[in-house]
């Protein structure tokens, strides 16, 4: 996606193998609260070499959208708290600006994916209208950024 790449230097600390689609539907926890607690990632078809912030930006973007849908009046405060908590717990040398760049990369990725959907869905289908609505909202700045 031209123009959507994070403006982050490529180093061993910032760039490497990532999942590439790390939204909350592609990982789950097993054995929560036990000594065998694990995190399992699925849907590895987008695995690639890229900036690490792409994956954590996807997690942040997914959380942001959930906050926007379920708590629109508190979304900005909740997102700020989430980012602060995430960076504190992530314990990797990542700045808030880098996390925002990764989140906005995901937003651009989703808009491109949505645009492709417009070419596939029949124009009289509910899917086409929903896809078109999202695309127009994003184009006019109505989809929240990170």
C-alpha cells in the first residue's frame, strides 16, 4: 500500500517476521489461569517480513474499532488508556507514535480490502451497501484513527 508504510528505520529491533493479520479472531488463549497458559495464533497465510508495529498496530486497531462500536462516547479515552497499557506491557522499544503508525497501517489495509469487496459483491446486495458505507465513512474521516 503506497504511503501507508510506517516511517520507521529498518533494524533487527523494528523489522522481522510478523503474523501479518493479528486481529483478535486470529489468536486465542488456552488454559487461562494455569501454568500451561498459552497463546495460539492461527491463519498464518499473511506471514511476512515487515515492521513489528504492524502486528501490534492491528491489535490496537481492532480494539479501537470495538471501542468505537460499543462505547462511542468513551472511545478516545479508552483508546488512550489501551495504548498506554499496551506499550507498558509490551516491553519492547516501541513508541506511541510507532504504535499509531502500525494502527493506521491496519486502517489503510482494511480500506484497501473493503475497496476490493466493492468489485466482488453484487451492487444490489446488502454486503455491497455495507462495504460502500464503510469505504465512504473512511474516505470522509469518519472511521476513527489511532
